[in-house]
């Protein structure tokens, strides 16, 4: 029997209450997943290097290999989600992620450590934002923006929760046992929650094929999609390269390491503030207009960080605005596919869109460090990243002149009628 708020085919009933249990569950499990499989590594990396003798570059490469695996596997996961829904993927990912996190803690030699991170990366394609966004887009229908915003607001506190928790566990148990505890936490929280709550009706994309005039392949090959995917990839590169290099930039500007770290943390609060503004932004702007405006804001703040020498209060304020731009762009990326091509094909198309975007995020730390070395410092690095963001905004603006699927959606609606 369908839960209250659903029709028998799994689509939201107009005016009915949305499935709140799904949103609450995903808020918890996505937060825990990011905490265990992403933020914990940043805290534990020094301990791993100190106790194993593996270099920081080596263990970071293992982590990045996992991130790239997650980006690549997201395409296949998206296709599965579109046909079958999130249940099997997200249940299996919870089990696999727990196994991988435990394996990281037990890894006796470096090759095993790398292999465990590759498996962990595979699991993230079923645990992080993209599959959760797909579930909320389908089950919440017209209410999806509010649901997705709520999810990102809650999961945005993953670092706030797990950074101190992981540090305390590391002090008490060491990094290996810490990963075992975190693996058990992911297993106990995510696996049963996904197994119980995500067993809901799902309308397979194949059921809509007869009334669609535009197929997935045509959309993926369209000029609009290619421009938007390129814009998202460049934006992701600029966002994450600037994020990991913000503290070194601020210390070069004369801030203490402690104050620079606080600026980074307050920038996280800026992300939350930006996301709170997103529903109002959707009511006042077009999908393309939002993308251009948000990427433009990111470009402007990166340029300011590149040239503003101080004082500290001004630098911190700009860092907060940069955080707001990052928070807004997370939601732009989450809603872009549905805004342009509708919700029925969201999972498969967003899986392809997110693959290069996630790959850029995984490569950004290394590319940022290399650019800083080539350009001669962090100020020039941020100047280059601002230019990258300007280029991304330009690509997003060009997509407005291409067929984005809106006409196809109108034809589909006419066929249904």
C-alpha cells in the first residue's frame, strides 16, 4: 500500500502531505555518510601519516582515487535509480560503505588502504547528495525545492558534528579504531533506515517512454546540457580548490592560523545562510538566471580574496560570502536537471551531469596546489580561480540560447493530455 501522500504509482498526489519520513531519514543518513566517508579523513589524515609512515600525498591520493570512483560510478547508479528507485542502491551502499570504512581502519599495507578507499568511493555514489536528490525530486514533486533545501541545510552540519567527534575518538582510540567505530555507526544508522523507509513505490522511466518525444540520449548530446555540465564542472573546480586553499591564503594575508580556521568555519555558516535564501531565489529568477547569478557571485568573491590585503574583518566577511555562493550552487546543481528537463528522467541525467562535477571536486585540491606553485602564491591562484568561475558563468549564460528541453516538456504534456 502506498504511503499517505502518494498515488499507487509512487507519484505525489496534488495537495497531499509529502512523505516526511523519507526527508527525515535522508537528513540523518546523508549527514552520517558525509561525516564518516568524507570529513573524518580530513581530521584523521595527520594521525594516519604519523603512525603508518605513508606520506600525506600518498594517503590523499588514495582518498582522491575513491572520490573519482564515486564520480564515475554515479552514471550507472543514476540509470539504476531512474528505472528502479533508490531502495536497492542506497541499502547496498550503506552496507558497502560500512565495510569499506572498517577496511580502512584495518588496512595493514598501503595497497589495501587504497583498495578500501576505492570501495568507499563506490559506496558514496549511493550515499551522498545525488541519489538523495533523485529520491526527493521524484517523491516530493512540486515540493522538491523545499525538501532538497532542508536536506542540504541539515547535512551542511556534517563537518560541525563529525570533526570534533572524530578528533575526540582519535585522541581516545587512535585512527584505526576510530574508523571501526565510525563504520559501525554508519552500518547501524544508514542500513536499517534505508531498508525500512525507502521501500516505496517508484514510477520507472520506462512507463513514461511512450509519451516522451525527447529521449535521454538526445538531452545528453544537446548543446544546452553540454554547456551546463561544463559550467558546473568549472564551478566545482573553482569552489573546491578555493575551499582547501583558503586557510593558506588568509595566513599569507597576515591572519593567524586559528583566525583563518575560524574564517573557514564561519564560511560554512555562510553556506547555510545561502541555502536558506534559495527558495526565495527560485521564485524570482529563471533556472539559467540563478546559475549565472550564483556563479557570478562566486567569481566576484574569489577575485576579492585574490586582491584584498585586509583588514582581517573584511577578509572574513568575503570568506562568508564565498561560503554563501558555495551553498547556493549546491542547490543550483541539485535542481538544474529538473528545472530544464523535468523530473521523470532526473536520476539518469543528473548522474551524467554529476560525474564530471564530482571528478572536478576530487581533483581540485591537487590542481589548486599545483596552480599555486606555478602562479607563485595563493593570491594569484585565487585570481585564476575567479577567471575559471567567470568562464563557467559565461557557459551557463550561453546555455539560455540553446533548447533546454522546455519545448520537449511542453510537447510531452500535450501528449499526456
